[in-house]
């Protein structure tokens, strides 16, 4: 395929489970650049969590943070930002609190939470390479929330909560698990797919010349807006079925293998 742009998810796709860029992944992105093929990221991470990746990969195109609802340059300069409507943010926070899961609010460029030692906070520190802002009361931030996350070690219960919360907020917010232990609430009408559509339009690249890679349910929207969609081997069955191709897992250099095989046609 005559691919001109590649857009990749980050966690579970581009990086390993311990959040590393492998030498093979770095080489694959360099190969894209040498061939004149654009490359960028669409992630549920906040902009600050993309900084070190943008630097390591020498990215030049806009990045889609918070599942595409915040768009920034590789230097993290804001291009556009859409927030969750305040009434919806308050309802989502209340429902997550009532369900007994930990609550994180991303607002004002910060990762805000009440318990700095809660579940997965150490993982998120390593992922974002930043410290959270500990606040006793998150309610004052809900009028400026770019993303709200429910966090739980009970993955089965979080999956059930995802269905209930998605139904309750249908049409008013986007609700997806970005990881089995993270339930994300982001602004309505915007997702990774709309980010790809807007970027393709801005660059003058038609849908059929765009390739996307992902592993989670929020990446299915990414797949819909590309001519070549590649699911990771570690993706859930529904995600693999939504893609036009499947590669190896993120622990087996599936990203690099996908670029070399499906974009460049290596055997």
C-alpha cells in the first residue's frame, strides 16, 4: 500500500509493558522518516506523557492526547483543546466515586488525585515521567477537566462499570478503558479517529494512504479512519477483528514488525 502517514497508539502498542521504546521500534520510526512517511501518536495520555516520546522519536507532526481531544505540537504547545462539559464531568466523577474506584482528574495541564499511593500511581509516574498533584478535593477541577479516569485493580468490575457508565453518559462523553485497569471519560464527539481525519485533511493525505496501529477498544475509532489498520497481538479479540491486519504483541516488537511488513512490504 502507498502509505503516506502512520498514526500509532502508545501503551500496549508502541512501547513494551514496562513503557520502553525498543531499538527495533526506534529503527522502524527512523525508517518511516527516511522514506518520507509521516509518523505521529494518538494516545489516551496527557500531553506531558508524550514529551519524552516526541523527543526520542524526533516527531514533527501534531500529537493527539486524551484520545484526540487535545492536540499539541511535539513541543507540547497547544493547538486545540476540548474539555468535558462540567455537568457531565461532575456526574462521571460522582458515579466513579459511588462505584468505589480511585478518581484521577486531568486538568490545567496536571494529573490530579487525592491519594498519591493509590492503585497504579507508581506505574503512571513511570509512564508520564511526572508527579501527580495531590489535592484533597477534586470538585473544583471538574469544570476544567480534559480527562477523568476511574482506576481499579478489580479489572472485571471495571469492565462492568465501563458498560454502565457508557450507557449513563451516552452521547455526552466518550467512555472507554484505555487499559484493563483505567476507565477513561473524555469529551463527546471526539476520539482518536476524528484526530486522524483532521490530521489527514490538514496534510492533504487521503484516508486510504493512512495506516494506524492500536491494541485497545479506544483504538477501533482509529482503525475506522485509515486504509490500513493493524491490531497488536496482545489486543482483545474484538479489537483484532476490527483491524485489517494483526501483528505480534507489544512485547515481541509487534510495532516494528508491522511497519516493516505491512507498510514496507518486507517478507
